[in-house]
């Protein structure tokens, strides 16, 4: 075991060193740029410096200036009122603000990699992000003075590989920085070098990882705790544990670093500790759906709050008690939603008199949208800057990404070559935001063009849903500057051979020449679109590779097409 720890420590330390070297208003109101100290865009005066740093030529600089101007115009537009859109928070039925609770608990979970909403549809139209979540916590804890415990049910990441490892480390460190008291596990959390991350936590005494049935190395290593007692307010004790549900546990393969046991076995072993603790409130976080969480609550009726860490898009509007439970009048089921778009906040008010553990409490429940009423936290913004800088320092190869052949075996030409013959289509393309999508990423603060999850829909020749480059597609301004933006070939397919034939660089038969043309042709069928009673054809399915629910939730093909409409050869 010592040898294993030494090896992992070296790996973890290397990751930590790379991380270090790359480090270069409130509830019911809108937080616009005027009261938000975090700048969303690069300053316009700094665009030439940005261009020089990343090797943009004059044409690319012009696109950068256009992208920046387009984003500034969007920023200047009136934003939807988050309260009108998503509702007020922390108000009672009479519209009065909650009185200060004796204790409060905030539940989150199932972030699955969304450190921040992508912003492609306008951040004001999207929920989630650590920057906003931190501000919500500061509002409750610092401005309102609530004694609050913070619990997360786990699953910080969605995918695997070096970028996921970095995301997990940044997420866990962010939760520690925000002040989380307990953090559980999802199955994907356990498929990373979690041990290396834990060893290099900035402060090992603030490790919040909690699980009754997941041990790192073993259950006695000290890297996780099976049961935590969090004290808030005037000596109010909240006990918390988490378990990986059996379905999630079955998804795990063998691991040298991780040991797991069935959830029921773990909770059975933990019962004496729970009873001995005699806490005012007990919490069980289950990485499983509501059915699985409720079944455990019924079998182990020791918990006031039972969290289902997956299986719901959003939290419930009203808290529901779990039938068949008795503790404190019945356990309450909490569903946290996914992608970190919501938090659930519970206010606890102690009734006068002396009560047994779990008794004598009145609770208030709030489904809390993480929307733009919560200003961006400068602390979390700096963490995002460090995250993007780390991606840049590693580069595509360091992130384990190497160009793969296109499924057709064809190669890319670049949009400018298409424009030699398709002049009308080119003129239409130049006037759309698609023309400067790569530069849009450079206009942001921090730039995102070294992030595979961003560049995959902002340059030619990437797999948009799996985030890897295709052969002869975009690599960077120094080597593939002609593959900029959301260009022709992302929709029509790689066209290098077609272009070479049409320009007379190579000779082929008439049959192949026509076949090359036909392969790139796209036809919009009658009533094609992505809305109800419309035809989901090839064109709209292609668009939805990038205009998906995450990045473009309001996408309407028939409306969007009017903005980019173009036809074939002149």
C-alpha cells in the first residue's frame, strides 16, 4: 500500500505542479454587468494584444473585432428578469422574506462537468455555474447571516480523460473553497485519479468527501469519512452520510484505489454510529434515483432528509415526505436536478421546548434556480481562468486528443476555397455569426479556444458531441488558420478532393466528379424543423449537433435558418 501511495503521490504532485504553474445582488433582483465585478469580455482596447498573443493575421483580427462587437451588442440588450422567469426565492405565501432560520442546509449535485453554462444562447438564458453558486452561498451565509451547512451528492464530471481529471480537481477544490461540509460520489467520480486529487488538496483538513460505502484505498485510510457531524448556529448538530446506489455501483469496474460495498450493508454497519451521535437532523445522500433513495429511507428510518442525486431534470417545487417513514414526522425527499442548475435550500426552525433527536422542527423548502440574479463570484472566475490556462498549457496532445480520420476518409479544404465558386453562399456566410465563431471564443474572458468542449462547435473539423479533432481540421492559428469558424464543411462534409477537382488540380472521371458534388449537397425538405409537427430531416439533425439543449435550448431551425439561408453554386 505504501508503494502504491508513493506512486500516486508523484502523479498527483505532477498534476498539482502543472496546475500551479498555469495559475497566472442578491436574491430577488437582476445582477447585470453594472454590479458585477467580473468582466465577461476582453476589453476592446486589448484585442490587438490578444491577436498578437495567439497568432491571428489581419483577417482573423477583423473577425475578432466583429465577434467582440457582436457580443457587446448582445450584452447591451435588456436581459430577461430572472425573477419573472424563474420566480422569487425565500419568500413565504404572504410574500414576506423568510425569518432567519436556526439552521439551514443547501443541497446540490449531479454537476456532470458543467463548471459554468456555455453561454452560447446567452448566459441570461441559462442556469448553473460555480460562479453563481458561490454568490448564492455568500448571500445566505454572509449577507443574511444564516448558519448553513452545504452538502453535494456527487458526480462532478460526465466524461473521462485528462480534461475530466482536471475538471474534477477544479470542482472539488471549488467546493472546498465555497465551504462545502460533505460531498458524495457518483460513479464517474470514481473512474479518475481521485486519490491523486485528494492527496494534493490545498488543505487536507478540509476534505469534505463522505461515503458510507465507498472507500479510497480502504475504509480506514482517512481519505473519506462514512459519517460527519456538522455543527451550525447555536450548537445544532446535523449528521450526514452518502451512499453510491446499487445501480450506480454496478457500473464500476475494478480499481486499485477504490473499494465499495452494497449500500444496505454500509448503512447497517453505520446505524450504531448514527444513533450514538443523536443529531438534531440526519441527512442521507444517495447517488441514485428517487425510487432507490426512498427505498433506503424506508429500510433505514433514521434520516430527516434523503437526497436522490440523479434521475430528475429539476428539483421538486414542493417537498414531499416519503411514505412509510416516521423520523421527525416523516423523511423528506430531495431531488437536486442535474447540471448544477438548481440548489435546494432548507430553513430549519426549532420549536420551543425540549425534544428528542429529529423532533421539534419546522422546515421551509426552496427550489433555488442558479440564474443570473446571482452575480459571478470573482473567486470562482479566477478558478475558471486557471482551468482554461491549464488546458492551454497541456494542448491537444496533453489532453490525449489526436486527430482522427473523418468517417468518410475525406479531408478538409477550408471555407475560403468553397467561396471561390459558391460566391453567393460565401457572401451570406460572411454576414452571419457563424463566420467568426472561433474568434468569439477569443473575445471572452478568459478565452476558451483551447477548450475541446468549446472549440468543437466553433471551428471546422471537430466531432461536435465527442470533442475530438478530425484529420486536417482545426488545430490552431499557426497551422490551420484556414479552418476557422463554423464553416461550410461542418455541415456539408470535408471537401478537399471536390475542391481540387473543380479547380483543375486533379482529374477524375465525370462519374466521380458528380459523386463528389452530390455527397456535399444538402436538401431542406418541406416543413423541416425541430418543433412539434415539423419534419426532422438531415439538415436540422446536423444543426442540432451543436444547437443542442445544453448550448442552444431555444433553437428553432425554421427561425434560425432565415438568419443563415444560402443556396448552392452561383
